[in-house]
C-alpha cells in the first residue's frame, strides 16, 4: 500500500493563495478528492482558495499552468482520476497529465500537488478518494504536499 512510509506533515499556510484544479470524470471519486483537499487547506489555515473544474485529467496541466502564471498563486493542487480500460488511452492520459503537471511546476516555480489517481479499476480509486470507507485520502495528501512545498520555497 502506498500509504506506508508517508511523512506526517503539519503546515501553516496562512496567507497563501492556492488554486485547486479538478477533473470532472468519476463524480464520486472526485467529490472525495475535492473534499479532502478542502479539509487539508482549511486545516492549514489557507483562506484564499480558487477552485477550477476541467473536463478530465488530460486538461489539468493547461489549467494549472494558467493559474500558476497568471493568477499569482503560491501553489496548485491538481486532482483527477484515470481508470484503466481496454485500450492504450489510459497510458496516454496518465503520461500527459503527469508530464504536463511536472512541467508546470518546474517552469513556473509554483509547486503542484499531484492528486491524480491512476488506477486499474474503480475500486482502487474509491479506496484512495478519502471517502468514509477509503483507506487513503489522496486529495488531502496532495493539498498538504503543495502547501508544504510552497512554504519550503519561501
């Protein structure tokens, strides 16, 4: 399980501006990821939060880039889910989202919390979505990581 070895991060994000970019596919999973990121940001004291929804995970990098460059945010949280199907589409979308979000972070200097689930099936996604029966809360983890990195770079 990927939770093993995870650091415990306590962050004070008061005064930070954070953008959350979330895909729209898999509503139940995305609702859980968004709720987790909202909880993490509230716990960190981040009050200036902008949420933007895009169609899918493929569109996350362009939205994250625009927000990082033009909106003056201190961190971006990218949330999405891609569930493996019977075609190579899964591989292309996962690679594009991962590479694109990495590029945004490196080119802008704005941390991007990576909350994109890449799962073999919907059960894996639900287990990571931060729902009451989930074993992990990847939305919370992504938001906390983005804030912690923004603070480290100050």
